[in-house]
């Protein structure tokens, strides 16, 4: 059997990056809890449902950012005999929780928005607009703080989307407040709540499905088993590759194990072949953790996956 784990570790730069990300998460969390308090008070005083919904979203943002921060700290822990892969999936679990909570909050706010349509309530548009404007500034700052890291982490992206949805929500509430001030259009408040929540539902659902796919050890969506087969079987001395398993332990941490049927050869020759296969898989598919079992016509079933 040949196996390899061809990946590099840059501990100092990696830890530095994680610490800076953690600081930005903590700062964002504090911002969200402050704005939650301001919008809750403003929503009660003005009678604005959309402002209260924005406050609830901001509170969930603060919790989601806290979860993301805790998951980031768990990810830093070293591998152990108890957790041989480390705790990388803490980030994926945080993404599942954050997106699931957003879906529940959206459902709750849909219910109250439709009730408000049935019984319109007079709203103080000026206070609603001022508080929404403050919330908008805080949410924009939060999205700026997390934007860079959101491109590389599903965990951070789930927290980032919380903030982005609230920034959009604050814009809607601000415009709704102006419409109430100038035209007394009170129905715009629940209408905005519904529109904002439709967007949040879409984004949350996509994150939830992707995170669950990782937890269920699904094949990364951008990797084709047929393409892997074609690359490996094009190498000299390889008859076929079969019983392939490809999964992600954490986001962007792809693992592969497979049986490779090869010509009869010396162990030293098989080791060179293993290195070639690993190099091809690393360069073409970004697979860093590879375990290969070399065989010589041992398996009766040689399908791509073992059934």
C-alpha cells in the first residue's frame, strides 16, 4: 500500500491570520449587540415591525458571529488521539446552526408581517429612519470587516451573510421610514419585512445545503470522479482505479482514498508511481490528503465506487 499526505503547514502565518480573523469577528459581534439594543428600543418607540425584525436579525448576527469565533478557536486545536482529524468541522457545524437559525427567524417574521398587513399600525417614520440609518452604518462596517475572510470559509461566510442581509434590511427600513414620513404609506413596513426575508431565506438555504453536504461526507461539487479516473488511468503501469472515496473533513480540506490496480512491479517502482499519482491529484484537483492501496488484480468489483 502506498499513502501520502502531501500538504504544507505554515504555522506562523496561519496562526497570525486566524488571530486577525478572530479579532474582526469579536469587533463585529460587539457592534451587532449594540445595534440590537438601539433598534429594539427604536422599534418599540416607533411601532415599526421592520425595525424590530432588523433588531432580531442583528441579535442573531451577534450570536452567529460568536459561534463563528468559537468554531475558529476549536479549529486551531491540535489533532489528538481522540480527534485524529482535529476539530475542523466545528466551522461547518457553526455554518449549519447559523443558517438554520436564520431560516427559523425568517419564518417567524413572515408570520408577523402578514398579521401586520391585516391590522395596519401607525408608525413613527422619523425615529424608524434614524435608528435604521445607525444600524446600516454598523452593518456595513461589519460586512467590510468580514468580507475578505468570507471568500475562503463557509463558517465566516455564514456570519458575513447574516451581516449583509441586515445591511440590506437596514436600507429597506430606512427607505420605508422615509416613505412613511412623506406619504404615510404604513403598509410598506410589513412589505419590506417580507422582501428582506425572501432574500435571507434564499441565502441561508444555500449555505445550509452546502454545509450539510460536507457533514454527510459528500464529494466536493467541483470534483468529478470520472475526471480523477481518466487522469490516473492515463499514467503508465496503472490498469484502473476503483473504490474511490472523496470527501471534505473541513472546508477546502479534501481527502481521497482509493484502490489502484497496477502492473506487477517492485515496491520502489510502486512508490515512484504513487508520487506521480499524488502530484497529479494535487495539481489538478487540489486534493491534499491522499491514501492509495495498490493491488494486482485482487478486487472482483472494480467500479468507481464500492457498492
